[in-house]
C-alpha cells in the first residue's frame, strides 16, 4: 500500500499540471519589500525638494500645493508600485534584487486587478504601518503572503534558484544480483521526476527528512517494481533509476537501429 504524499504546497495550473516552482522565503520577501518601500519614500522626498523649489520660485500657490501633495503621495505609494508590477508582470526593484516575482496562485502572470488590489492594501500594510501588518500576516502564511496577496490571490515566486549539478546514479554493488532479475515497469512521469529530483537534492537534506522522503517515494514506486529488494529505500530508488535509464537507453538504441535499417541513415543519440 502506498503512503500518501503531502501535496499541499504544490502549484497547479489551470490544466491541473503541477508546476515546479517555489515560493520565496519570508526573510527574502521582507528584504525585497523593504527595498520597494525605500524607493517609495525616496520618490516622495524628491517631490518635497521639487515642491520647495516651486514654492520659492512662486510657481506653486497654497491651494495648488495641497492638491499636489495629495497627488504626489498617491503617486509614490500607489500608482508607482502598481504601474511597475503591471508593466514588469510582477517584478519590481526589490523583487529583482531578491530573485522573486509576484504571480497568481496558478503560477500565471498577474494583471492590473491583482496589482491594484495589492497596491491599495499595500498602502495600509506597508506604508501606514511601516510594514508591521505585512510582517504579521506573512509570518503566519505558508507562502509568506501578505494581506494584499491573500485578497488578490497571488504570492511571490522564486525565479532565481541555484543551479543543480547533474548527478548520474550508479547501481549500488549490493543490488547487482537483484538487477539481474528485477523488472521495473514504466512509472508515471510525475513520479519519475520526483524520484530524480530527490536523488539530486538528497545530499543537502536533513537525515530524518531524507529517510522519510525516500521511504514515501519507494512506497509509491513499489507497484512498478518486482521484486522490491530488501535494502535501504534510497538505495532501492537509485537501483530503480539506473534500471529504468538502461532500459530506456536500450529501447532508443533498438529504435535507432530499426530506423537505420529501414532508411539507410545512421541516427545518433
């Protein structure tokens, strides 16, 4: 019997396809928001200097000054961030700095409605409370979503991830005898991808989590393997991956040989 896998953090597209994306961490998100917040205040300070110059030059009267102050505040704290997010499809200076991007819950690009909801609530969360409300809400949500994200249906996706060094699995010597008699059927692409990702990232995982994930993956892969060897789960996953790779390589070689025989042209892998 297979052990159920927690998929609550997976992102599904509108076609129910699992997207391999990660939400950005709370601290990085806070750093990006702080950068954007500083830019908003910097724009307001620039307006103050311009306002003083206009007042000294006699180009701005008292009534117009009041209106201009309101317009400048709305521009710096609402219009500017909303416009930047719409034009850049969820990017901003702060998000570029931390490698994030605002996306919908299904992974798609945000539109004006999402940016406007985030922007109007951001005035309350970020500027009126100096980020306190955003930090409070983000600390207790799974994807570090602030109130504007929860209402708009968005979150901050990580778009700059470290490059993984390709790992080519080698059949463990302890499974050499099993490999001679084992039959590994074709597994679902999603399961095969999860096993491959696990074997690449396993050395960086904590021992307890590494063992638990390996056991869960082996439980899901067991119906496609006969017989399942009595060996540590991670070792069995390596053996399964090696056998599937060899079987697929032989299948490609056979198909290429058949194509070469029929067409007279050699096909290279």
